[in-house]
């Protein structure tokens, strides 16, 4: 999307930049997080860009357990936080959610493909 030549861009400020990173559940499922460790550091690389984050170890253990229980193909894994100077994701949190199964066509319903 380009700016028409007769219009100046709008200059704005923001309190923060929120970032959402989609993580590969296969990679996370291979890690073990020791009980008793309060925080874990994480490096996430994508497209030549690397972000550093520090996570609550208990949340990370729960995320890994969910991936292992349901399988990496059945979940979506997301890391979220505020992007700060130095490519640091502050107040980072991790979430793993089950993917909804795709609905299958029912041949007995009107409009369903046979």
C-alpha cells in the first residue's frame, strides 16, 4: 500500500508494540523444563530476526505438556508480549490452544457435496 503523492503520512505515537509470534509446536515438544526453575529464557528466530523472551517456567511446562498430550498437529502455539528495545519481548506469555476439527460434509444435509 503506497501513499498517494499529494498526501503526507500520518505521524502517530504508541505506548507499545504488541507482538504475537506463532511458534512451531514440534520444536517445543522436544524440550524439558525442570521443576523448581522459576523462569526460562527463549530465543525465537523468524526471517532473519531474533526476539528474546523470558517466560514463567510453569506456563512453559504446561504448554509443552499440552502439545505432547494432543500432538503438535492438533494445537496452535503462540508467544505474546510487548516488543521492546533490543528485540526483547517483555511481559511474555505462552499459550497453546487446541485446533478446532474441520467440519466434515454430511451427505444427508441439504447443500452437502455427495
